[in-house]
């Protein structure tokens, strides 16, 4: 099976890099001397490089970035698929971390409507983190809380390494995935209108209500409403009503992504500055005194069947 991985966001959006030349496609030599000037030409050339007699896989990463930066990218992709790519035994995989935009690709009235199937890939769960990092159950919970189950970060966890050794190594390197992934996610996914530098940071630092978030982010009522609406639509923030014996209409807000929640609370730009000044030990001490277990157990508890009975809690 031939495999080609394309990451067009690493190059200029209008002039994609000839990554197929380094792939295992039988027709990859077409890209060695060719420099497509636009996406239409690049996809036509790609279709020519795909084999007719064996299956191949094409993966296009950072699709939300392309939709935002390349004029009529959805229409270009739709034409290439209908006219050329779909005639080959190829599996086309489109990847993007902006869930709302990825889901919109398949909506009625959009060029790529009914041409694909949606699949949400969540982070690794604690059991998968345990297997990847070679950890027993209890330390695996700590590892899942710190890494958020992101494979890129988990890949840097040497099997059997304890939590504090891993953190010390990551915090000694300003370019470590643990530090830079959160900042890159904020820069790439959150629009300026969502107050990406202030609203998620306020929620991640522990502010849960609309009023306290506004005070911490120093943002007015109307801009805050718009910011939270966008963040909820992007599934970055989740609104919840607290369980109480008395009805409450005041929502509580939380960061949905486990890694980003950890990054905003314990790291962030200020802490990264400390790491860059070779004071990762200060950041490590802050993490030692923090707590973050609640979000990890929330979802499993919500899935328990109603027949489960809790033992009497100890005082």
C-alpha cells in the first residue's frame, strides 16, 4: 500500500510543497521536477501520481487553515475529487483540530457535502497512556493529566519514567512539546474575536462564572458574550449548570481539552518565559502544589449505569 502524508500548512498556502516526491507513491517522480503554482494543479498532479492497480492513502493536514487561507479551497478539493481522485483506489483523509469547521465541510450547501464521513479522534485515554509510557495504573493517571493524552507529548515519555523526571526534562527545554503545543494551538485555532489570549486563560486559571471570567480577562460584557459563544462553538469551552438542590441559571464554564486545561493553569506564556530563563524549577514547584483530577473522572462517572451503587463515603 502506498502512503503519502501532506502537511500543506508548513509551506505557503497558495504554493504547496511537493511532499509527494518523498512519499512511496509509484508516480512520485512527477513531483521531482514539478512545482505546482496552485492547489488545482497540485491535486491534478497528485491524481496522476496515484496508482490505478493498488490502494493508496492521501492525508491532508491542517484543513481548517487551508479553508481559511486559500480562496475557494473547498470547491477546488471537490472538483479534484469528483473529476480525478475518486476514480482511483485512494483513501483521502482530511485532518483538522477545529471541530466546528471540519464538521461544516460536510454540511448541506457546501462543496464537499456527502463526500466524506466524519470521525472525531479524541486524546489517548489513561489506559492507552499507560501502555505508551509503560506505566502502572496510578502513575498513568498523572501522566494522562499532564499530557492530556496527546500522542506527540506522550511520545517523549520514556517507558517507566516517573512523572517528576518527565516534567523536569520537559521544563528544561523551551522547545519541548509539553510547552509549545498549547501556545501553537491557541495561535492556530482561536480567532482574535475570541480573545484567545485572555478568555481561555481566565477560565483555565480557575474562573468559572461569566462575571469572574470578565473581571479576570478585563473584557466588557458584549465582547465576552461573543468570545464565549465562539469558544463554545469551537468546543474549546463547555458550559455547564451546577448540580444543586436549588435551581441555578448561572452557568459554569470549563476548558474541554485536558492538555490545554493543564497548559493554561500551570504553564502559559508567563511560565514559558521562566523556562526560557532556565528557571523551570519554579514551574515544576507550581505543578507540585496543584490539583487537576476532577475533569479526568467526570466523563467516566457520567457513563456509569444507574444500577451502580456507591459505598458509604468515609468522613
